[in-house]
């Protein structure tokens, strides 16, 4: 496996021969740490790969990627080193759109593509509301993000953390706010959309519009909580994912 592929993913293997790999994409401003606890909650035959976006944590010295096409292309290329095991994709918020674009590239390249695409806290890309927070003043950008909810604490209130985190957040918002798929791909893989029932950033109609982007079947599941419901509801969410992936025989599409 190439060093570049290892750079892109934090792996949480638990068994010698995984039946399914679950590739997890963080939100705007987020990092792979969001999925640190997932491996211990999922069955041992599910290997978790958390995507490491450039510009943060171990990749802090690299420039952030501000183009959806570039990010999806680079993640897709890195994933080719992990062939041979059925792959499911989970993305939260911005990560949902990245996961969808990676899935579209995998299917377009031939082969089976992902066995499932799990999208969280994100309206369907062809129904997303236009925003321009990445061009706003720092305080406006932070306020816009904070209204969605938090993962606990306020890192932007700490001057040292704010200085490190704001450029990453702004770059990620530029990526997602300039992402406008005019002819979105229709996936063969089934799509499951997850959301918090008090998330101000999504709507039921725009969540269900993910169903227009698959011929493999669509399901919508909500949990109590805001945009970051997945942290307090981690046990319930991972249990639901485990149940869905358990239906996938090794090497076969759901």
C-alpha cells in the first residue's frame, strides 16, 4: 500500500479479514477524530477508515483542498489501494457530499462500486441552499456554524485554537459552497440519509431528495438532536449502520 494512501485514512482494523470497510468522511472544519469511537461499537468484521482531509491534524502542513472535484478525485484514487473488500461510505454534513461524489467516481470507473452510501446531516446536493459564508467576516462565519449545534465546548473561543481552525473552516466552506452539481450522478448503490430531528441546516424535503440520486433504494432515518446528533447518538447510529451492513453478503451489493 502506498504511503499516499495511508496518509489519506486513519484505519481502525479489528479483525484479520474485514467483511466490509466503512469509509467515513468528516464535516467542514472536522477531522478523522470524529469517528475514533466507531470501531469499538461496530462488529469486528467491519473495518473503519476515517478520511484525513489535508490541512489538519497529521496533515496540518498541507494546504486545504477547496475544490470538490479535486478532493473527490484524490480520495477516490487513494481508495484504489483498498480493493478486494466491499466498501460502504458514510459522510457527515460536507462529508456526505464528498462521499456521494466518491461513490459516483467509483461507479463510473466500473466494477461494483460501494455497497451502500450513508449520508448524514446534509440536504441532497441538487437541492442545497446557496450560501456564501466562506466570504464572510470571521465572526459571521463562526456564528453561522455555531447555530447548527456543537460537538461540545467552543474551540473558536480559544484564541490559539481559533487561529488554527478558522482557515480550515473557511476553506471547507469554500469547497462546499462552490459545489454545484448541475447534472448529479444517479447511483446504483442504496442510499440512507440520517439527520437530527432539530437540525436547522436540513429540511425533510431536501433530505428525501437524496432518493432521486439512486436506483438502489432510499431510506431516511432521524435521531433526536441537532446538526451534530451523531456524537450523543453514536451508539444508536452505529447500531443502525451495523444492522444495515450485516445484510450485505461478503463480495455482494446490498
